[in-house]
C-alpha cells in the first residue's frame, strides 16, 4: 500500500479506537453496581387510621446480597471483551506504525541492513562490534552476557539499518572479546560491495576455525 494512504488509514483507526474506548468508559460508569446493589429496604406503611407509624425492625438483616451470591451482569462481561479487543487493536496499530516508520525512514531503494551471527564455542567470547562504512563509524555495540549467549544459541541480530546511495562502498567491522586462553582479542574484517537499486543485506559471521584453533571473522553479501 502507498505510504500516504497507510498513514491516513492508521490515523483513522487510531481515532476510531479512541472513540470506542471512551464509549466503553462511559458504559462502565453508568453500570456502576454501587448505585443499585445496597439500597435499604423501605419500611412498611402503618395501617390506615391506626395513628401509629411503623418502626423498622431492629433485628432484621439489611437487604444486601452476600458476596458472590449473584453472577456479574452481562454488561460487564461484554465490556471486558470489548476492552480486550481494544488492547489487541492497539498492539496491532503499534506494529503497523513501526513498519510504516521503517518504510519512510529507510526506503527499499536506499536501504542497507547489517546482521551478526555466531557459531563459536571454544575460541572466542564476543564483547563488542564496531562497524564503519566508507571510513565513517555507523555503529558501536556492546553486548551483555545474555545477548552473546542468544547469538551462541543460533540467534541473529540486526545490528544496523541505514541508507546508502547506489554505487561502490566499503564496510569494515571490528570484533572485540576474549580469545583463546582468555586473552584480549580484537580482529577486523572488510568487504567492498556494490549498492544497487533495492535493499542490500550483509552478514557479519563469527565462526571457529578448528584447524587453526582460532576464531574466524567474515562478512557475507546476501545478493
């Protein structure tokens, strides 16, 4: 869908959700059980001509239903379902806004996305990655233990998303961490690539080189 029409559609949906939410709040206020459940029993009128007034029975129990004795009104069940539906609509709306934001900020004809993957276990523990494109630093990411563990378990991280004009470019990545024998380790990898019309996807791969007992760092161009 054209981004212009998607913006109009999302704004219209947001306005509709706000109206429905306000209507639900008004329904909840009008159906408050506190206005009806605890009303006192009216005293019985005295017989005509007796000249006496009926006194309330001091020992009579108040006309209040015990807790849980009556099922909640159907209106409240319906209102709860509507609220749950509104929550789902809000989540879906946020997803649409996120996708639209990416499409507007990073159009497909200039978009470049960079990912990190790891297949190591013995020779390298990742601490950080620094990325430069055309000698300009575009990303410096420091990993937590949980994030590094997620990569070891097969996760793939999008470390950078940006725009590049059509033509030749150079990408350099520096990897810092703990190498063999727990010593500080820093290595780099570089690649020259052509950015054509359409999105460009690159992958920073960290693997074990078993024969050399060293980690290996490469950059893959997903053409």
